[in-house]
């Protein structure tokens, strides 16, 4: 799942894969399974999904022992409501930009099973923090092709079950412009605005006007 969601699998080096296991986690698992049954009974389908959850080295120990009990609201910069934001299993590239990098260049992802139930659309910059009505369980940024799952804080203990911690490091080859955007860059013409964005640090450095010399540099 991890490698399938990365545009260039060779650029990612998995350091360690740990299964989350403890007596407390087993209790959480039972609660999760009961919630699946309840949701399936009321909605017809629990809509179970695998998703990545942002984490940091400091949070791993707590999550390994107690699950998401102390996770709180999302640590990402996602603007889709107030809750825990997860990213579909096939969106490793998108989720990676929200993960902390430790001093050794290692990042941490948590693979979770998530009960989405009936999903409602959450608009950008929304301050929503609970379902809008009893007909919904959790939110998404798009009903057709979601790139962000929004699990309201009230559902964190029952609707999200963490299973694995993936520690990984991106190679220097992964820095710069991701391969999937390179064809788009080749379509840029002189006079158009160019957004200079660093995909390694996730910083916007400015907006410029494209000239011929800029194009030569981009295409190289």
C-alpha cells in the first residue's frame, strides 16, 4: 500500500514496519468492531477504508500503547473542518507532506482502518467539528474522489483503528518536482505566472513571470 501510493517507489526507503499491539489496543479493537456492526446495521454499509494518519516520532510511543486516545485534533494543515484528518491508502504522496521529519530525515506514517459510514462534503476553510445531522458520520473533501477523510473528534475512539507504524526515508532523488507534474511544467509558456514551490520543505518562495531562460532551466 505504501509503495503503490508513491509516484516513484524507488525513492522511498522503508526503515521499519511495526504492528501496533498492546492490551489497551485489543480493547480498542473490540470497540472498533462493535462500531462496525452498529454502523452497518444503521447505514447498510460501514464503508471501511484504509488510510494514512500523520504522526511524529514523539507520538509513536503513545500511539503504540494507547492508540489515538491522546491524539486530539489533526496536526495537519488541512482546512477541512476540525477533527482528525487521514489520507486514502493510495495517496501516500499527498499524506507524506504532512508528516514530521526527525533529525535523521525519517518520517512516520500510521496505517489505520477507518469506518467512514455516511460521508458528507466538507468545504475548504470549514470550522465544522461534528456531523451536520444524524444522517452523516464523517466528512470528506470530495464525494467523488476524496483525498482527505475527516473523522470528527467525537468519533476518534470508535471509528479509527491504528494497525501499523511505517518509518521511512525519502532519498535525495525524491526532492524537487515530483515526476507526475513534469509534463505539466513542459506546457508552461512565456508570460504565464510561475509558482516557485519547494516540495522538500513544502514552502512557497514566490510567484514569477515565465521567460525563455526560466523555461530552459525547468525543462533541464
